């Protein structure tokens, strides 16, 4: 159930409602919106008795929720959640969030060369895995903490916000320390202990869609994180597995408006993993912005032929610059913006 507070409800009234919910043995989640606060209730096995709450001061109405997820719903918060990372970098607002960088942090020189190029093109967020979930146990597994330290240097030298993946509960704490956003990858979308641990983090979480996950399953995975008290979740469509054999995955752009209708969470598109082929990244990036995504995650490598992972889907810095130019034009049509390249 959701308790919708009146637009003029006071902080004390909201607090009293939360206390009442907790006294019934449930968990209260006050979610402020631009016009009013809604309080989500979790922890109840059956329906919550509305009468006790409806009569409290400041309460406008109580709405029963029939869906299996609650806190991700637009009913609780009309406007899209904006994740504020500081220094003017936001995800979910008018400015599109462009996350770019190599698949993996391979070494200091490689990482900084790529960071310099994506920053110069206008990206404000940098990606790079220090822990890599690889299909083969013999493939490069990432530099672990040494990689995180290189990312830390990238943040201070280039002013980029850092997005990097935690692949298990054990390394989440380290990732949390060095990152601005914790990525949970497709393979881990239903790793419920990892989702719960991420829900206790103070860092925003980028949650990628599993390769065979339905929309409901994606939203349920996000709900795990929110239900633990972390409301800063960003969804990411990264392609699903289908019978199509002209592409690594099938990038499901139709999920973007579907998510946006149901949920207040921002959603990004990753056309690199979504297609698996360098030449498809630019066209699918254009399409992702046109369909209304809140931004992109793009793999960039200055020497993709030597990349330790995902070289065949990594675009080179000049191609990334071109991509940024084109999506700036598409964004403008939709009333959105892309950060300018620093020198322009
Ligand atoms: C990645 O972003 O490098 C990655 C491993 O992505 P995914 O989890 O979508 O496969
Ligand atoms: Mn990759």
C-alpha cells in the first residue's frame, strides 16, 4: 500500500505516519516528490489495514498496490528520479548521462588515455571494470583493487565520475569506497544477496538487465535495492538473448518507454554489450536517445584490437567524438542536452 500525503503535509505529519507504519511491524519508505510525499509500506505479508492511516493528519489517501513491486512505481513518485552525483552531474534530468570508457581497466596508461579522450568529447562519467564477470575462467578477470586505485586517479585527474562493477558481496565494499556508482551486471541481476547489500549502500546503483530478464524481473530486482533503503537506482538496457544471429544480443529499445510508463527510475542504454559489434554502436546510440533513454553507456578503447576484453564492440575515441556530436543534435529535438566538450 502507498500512503499519499497532502501537498501541504508537514514533516511532523509524515514522520508520524512512518512511526505508525513501523509500530504495525512494517517498514516505511517516505519518498518525497515535487508536489507531495508518498510513503511506501514494505514488510507486510497480506493487505495493510488502511483505516488506521487514512484518518491521520496530513494523509490524502491510501492506495492499495496490486503489482509485486511498489517503491519503483510512478504512483509513488510522479517525476523521474534524478540521481545527483555532485559537480553538476545528474542522471535522470534534462541533461543526458553519458558513461564512457573501456570494458576493463587494463593498466594506468590505457585507462588514462581513454579517460582523457572521453572527457574531451564531453562525457562526465567514466566506466571501466576492475572486477570482470567473464564467461571463461581463463579470460582476464580484472585488476581488482589495483584497478580501483587507477579509477580513483581518473576521478581526480579528469573530474570524471566513476562507474565500476561489483561482482559479489565480498568486493562490493571496496567498489563502494572507490566508485561514484556501483554497477551490478547482467549476470548478477538476480543475485539477491548482492542486490540486498547494494540496497544498504550509500552509493547509487546502476542495475543492468539480465540477458533473459523480463520487464517485471528487472523491476523486481530494482525493488530489492530500494526496499533496503537505497532509492538511487539507475536501470540499464544492455540487450537480451534472442535467436538473432547478426548481433551479440538484441537491444530491446521498446523496454525504455515500457519502463518509463511504470517506474520513476531513470534508464540508460548500453549499445556496446547490446550489439557486440563496433559498427552498430553509433546507429543504436542515436536510436536509444530518440526513444527517450536518459543516457548511454559506451565502451571506448584507443586500441581495441589489443583490448583484454570486448575489443570488437569498443569504439575508438574519434568515433566516440562523432557519436557525441550526433546525439547532441538528437537530444535537442527532444528538449534534452548533452554536456558540451570542454574546449568548445
Ligand atoms: C560490462 O558493463 O562490462 C558488463 C560486463 O556488462 P553486462 O553485465 O551488461 O554484460
Ligand atoms: Mn564489456
